[in-house]
């Protein structure tokens, strides 16, 4: 099993002894995902409506993703902590999304509604396509998505390192044709990662993973959804900046 989602590695659902224990189910993972989405949404609304106008919004925009990253690492390395760490991850990521969304909305009114609708539209469309077997997570499909996601991650890391020295990567982060095509490509890859996540969670039920892995499966989906939302937001911003 392959997935480019760092939260769902190849051995995520192996090595468990679940004899006589409650086991992970797809329905349970769906319920945990809904709860996680609810936490992110409530915290995002609160930070946008209240914290965004406060004097510490800039600090929170830096601090909350760091805290979210810490919770993500704790979840990945201590999967049995997932029922506790995943809600905290959702809180911090929700606060971050609310503040950064507020900045985008100030620059481009109406963009957040478009990004949210597009994100959930992609989620449900791919879920329907996966359940109806229009898209199959074959080995070649997984290899392609893993390779593309790794390439994108490498570009972002290089961009971050060069940015520390004031050296920007030309074209791909601009609002020109190359930048828009790059963002569109990243959105497509982020969306296709959802298919790998669906498949991986399905395997979790098949292998009889313990019950707490439902939270871990929900966490993996949230990682992909948050990435997808931010990339859609970036793409829409590039398109709006050309008007």
C-alpha cells in the first residue's frame, strides 16, 4: 500500500494485535472525520470573526501552524494518542485557516466561499468516483501520485530555503500563465491524494486496525483536505489578481 500522505505511511495499519478489541470501521472513520471538520470549521470561524481583528493575529498566524505541526508529529509517532491529539491538531489548524482566510478575503472579496465550495465539491466528487470505481487506486496510480507529491514538496522546500536568502523561484509562484498552470497541477495532485487516502482507510478496516485508528484515518484525510483548500485558495487568488 502506498500513499503520499505523510500521515498514512505504508506500515500504518500493520503490526497491530486487535484480537478481542473493537476494530476500526469505515463508518467510524467517517464519523471522526465529520467531527474533525466541525472542529476546524468552528475554530476557523472564531479566528476569522474575533481573533483576526485583534492585535495578535499576525503572531497567531505564525504560532498556530507550528503548534498544529507539533500535534501532527505526535499523532504520527504515537498513533494511540490520536483520539486526543487529532482534535487539538484541528483546533490549531482551524485557527490558522481562519486568520489566513481573513487576509485573502480582504484582498479578494468572496474568494473564501469559492474556495470552500470547490474543496468540498472535489471531496465529494472524488469520493463518488472512488465508490463507483470510476477511479481505482492501482499500483501505478499510487506510484504516480507519490512521485508527483514528492516533487511538489521538494519545490516548496527549495523555495522556502531560497526565500531565507531573498531568492525567489521565478514564474511558478507568480500569477502569470506558468504560475497558474503550476497551481492547477498542484490542486489536481492534492485532490488525487484523496483517492489514496480513501483506499488506505478501506485497507485499515480490512486489516482490523484498532478503534483509535479511526481518529488517525480522519487525521490523514484532514491533512489532505487542508492542503487542498490552501492550494485552491492560492489558485483562485492568482486568477483574481489578473482581473
